[in-house]
């Protein structure tokens, strides 16, 4: 009789377990749906909000144009209207650290000088990198050290993205290792400009376009 009773109780438990499992599953589904709805609502609130503190990363500017087209004048006018420090740097004179020429840190040094050595004001300025196409890697000299081309690119990459640059203090010797001032370039706008001669040939080669007389395309790329 006890064995039969035990078996009967087990059957009753088996019959009672499925409704309890269904209730638990329904509760879990409701909790998951509530959490997903809250996450979606929070995301939509961020996108639709007008006063939410969104962090926008810095975007630098690249200007293309032939010599004398007014690229430098445009950047100077923008800096004058915004009342921010402005510095123009000729990239043809830049070299890697330890070689004859201007170091990459001198670019930020010119901006700091224009800001009257006010670090906070200089960190919101504009640096105009002129003739940036002249620091391109020279093909065919892979065995030699390209101190004015690819070496300058590697050193300038982190500065343009945003980093802390050590600039010599005011009235400090240029080549001596004296006291330096730390300048954060995260909020500095870099405007790069250059003529980029031969760029139209690269674009036409990519599009596979051929031109006949009077500039009429032959339609080979169509």
C-alpha cells in the first residue's frame, strides 16, 4: 500500500510540476521583455533627447586644391571669426626627431606661441598643415630611412588623433632637454591641405576611364 501511495504521490507531483514550470517560464519571459523594453526605451531616449550629453569624437579636415586657390586664407578667416589661436606649419621642413630640421612637436609649439603660452587656450586652437602631400613616402627607397616622409607620418599620426605632446617652455633652447609643457591635442583642429598633383590620374585609373580629344570620354568605363 505504501509503495502504491508513493507512486501515486509521484504522479501527482508530475501532474503539478508542468503548471509551475509554465508560470516560471512566463515570469522569466515577462522579465526579459521588460528588460529589453527598458533598454530600447533608454536607447531611443538618448537618440531623441535634445539635451543629452553625447560625446562626439574630433574630426579633422583635409583640403584639396591647386596652389593659390585660397586654402590658407580660408583657414585664417575661420580662425579669426572663431577667435581661437591659429598656427601655420610647412610640412616640407619637418623631419624625424634627432635629424636636421624642425621636430614634429614644433607644430604645437607655434600654436602655443600664438596663444601667448596659454595652454588652455592653445588646446582649442587650429593647426594648418600646409603642403601635407610633400611628406608622402618616397617609392623605391625601402632600404633607406625616410626621415622627411614616412617617418614624419608615423610621428604625426598620434598627434593628429589626439595625445599629450611635450613642448619646450618659453625662451627654452630648442635642442636642449629642458623643462617642457604638456599640451593635449585632443581638441585641436588639424586642417591638412595640399595640391596632390597626379591625383586625377589615380582616380581615372580606378574608374578605368579613357579620354579622347577635347576632354570627351570614350565610354570605356561604362
